[in-house]
């Protein structure tokens, strides 16, 4: 499966910046839908964060999905790859 990688940064209340990627099927082009996936992920966190918008979430590149990522995308539509300050 070919996926699109959306590079995302969101500020936490303590001033640190979260960095994560939103991974979706390459066919998903609707930015609002992708932001919705990011919001869904942020809502699952035990802490509040800043808003997610086009200044903080941008298309980065296409790549081939691993089996784990492909399975998650087929099940729920997206996969979050946590990079920095996500816990």
C-alpha cells in the first residue's frame, strides 16, 4: 500500500512541541479529513494540546506502508507515528 505522510507539530500546555506523523492511504486528499484523524489522536491523550491546522500539519511525502501501518489504515483509516513528546 502506498501512503501519504503528513508531518505534524502541536504545542503542549507545558510549552513542549509534539511531533508526529499522520499516515493515510495515498487516495485520501481531503485535508479536513486528515486533520480530523489528527484531532481524534490528540483527543485520546490524557493532556490538552493546541489546535491542529494547516500551519502545523503538512503533506510531506509518499512511501510504502509496513504491514503494521497498512493493517491499521485498513481498520481505522489512519496510523499515527509518534516522534517526539507524544507521551
